């Protein structure tokens, strides 16, 4: 497989930029799996650097499950640009479904729960992946869950 194809495939899998994929492949000496690991490690270090940034923009999302469980969630990011992005909107939907299914009592409990679609991850890991993808801090401000 050519380097261009590898870079494209790496971008599709990780969501990282072209140059970041190219550098990771070079550093991994063409080892695709190692390049993925390098990108994920760099992404997590970026997440840690962004943790203290203010999250002034946000989105309120509602989710109703079988007309019996309702969730309202307030998810915040640094800018409206990210709030309007597909990765952010996908994340808020996943979080709302998580809250509906697992009924956490507070944000801290939510973040420490196993993710319902991949129990090898915690909900915080899902958020961290989105932070690495969009390049901004994201935090769950609050949520409410009602059940009939």
C-alpha cells in the first residue's frame, strides 16, 4: 500500500490531520498499528493540556427513549464552531443514550461508567477521544433524567 493510501486510511481511523498521520507513519517506520498508537498517545497528551480551558459555548440536547425515559443534557466546549460540529453532536447523542440506559446520579458517576457500546472504555474515554478529534476541551455541565 502506498504512503498516500496509508495516510488516508490512518486519517479515516483516527480523525487526525494529514501531517500528523504522515509524521506518525514516519516515526513508526511504516508500521500501521504503531502509527495508530502514536496518534492516540499524542491525542491523549493534547487532552490533558486542554483540561483547564474554559468551556463557554454549549448545546442542550434532549433524548426520549420509548416515550418512557427522557434526558436533557448540557454539554460544553470552547467555541460555537465545535459545538456545531458533527463529532460534538454525535458525542452529545451518545451521552444522552448512556444516561437513559445507565441512570447515573451525577456527572462524576456518568464519566466513570463503562460506555454502553464498548465496555472496554469509560464514558470519560469517549469524551477524551472527541476532545482529541476536535482540539477543544469538552465537559458535561449537567444533565437531568426522567423516567415514567
